C-alpha cells in the first residue's frame, strides 16, 4: 500500500509542489523545474530506462540535480533524478 503526502515547499524562493509517495522507488523532479531555475545538472552514475513514462519504449534517465528544499524552517538538499513528469515539481519516494 502506498501513502501519498502533498505539500508546498520553496526552492530558491519559488513555491513548488512536492509529493511524498512511499510506493515510488526514487527521488525525482521535472525537467521544467530544472530549466526554469537554471539548476546545475549532474550525470547519473548509473543511467537506467523507465518503461512506464511513455508508450514509445520508455526514456533513459541519465541526469540528476541537487535541489535545495525549504519547508518552513526545515531545509535540506535532495539529489533527484530528472524526469519528464507533469504530476508534481518534486516527487520523493523511498530511498
């Protein structure tokens, strides 16, 4: 059973939506957020293919980004895989 938690957070003074999904197996963010905030990307140390993203045979996930997240007084930096998602700006799963 998956548990979902939706909250707003700040990333570089911008309000973003964040979903915590216990059924998801990685931390990821949308490419639009990375581009809009001009975040520096990193090559993924172990690129992998996601089949469920589209019907054309999936996509290769080959980039990551460190995202500084602020929720109230709490702050953290999360390493996220970059995906072409539309559900939320940031999706956090189980590590």
